[in-house]
């Protein structure tokens, strides 16, 4: 598994909104790989700042292809993407 943290570019809220439906369809088409996924919010919960995903891929190359195909990535939403190996312990 891998944990992925994506940080949105400042001022790209409209890009996120325009591509949200396609992004969700991309995730739904691969639900067998999605452990969890959701947005990172501002302190006041009024803005989306990025995304966190825990994804179950055996190989990093498969994960990279999945991430590159995400409509958010294709639209240039992210300022940065951090990927780290992840080991689920609980529950």
C-alpha cells in the first residue's frame, strides 16, 4: 500500500470543482485499489487544500500510472504530490 498526499495549487479551487466528477469516476472505477480517499480541508472547512489517498498497489509503477491518469492530475491541480509506502496496522 501507499499513502498519497496531494497539495492543490493556490487559487485552483475552480479547477478542482470542474474536474471533481471525473476524478470521482476515476476512483470508483478502481475501488478495489482504494483503501480510503478524501480532501484535505482548511481549518474553517470552507476550502479544499488537497487530497489524501491510501491505495493498494503492489508496484510503484502501477500506482504512478493510476495517479497520472487522475483527472485532477491531468488538469494540473496539484502543486505537489508526495507518495510513501504505507503499512496498515489497525484496525
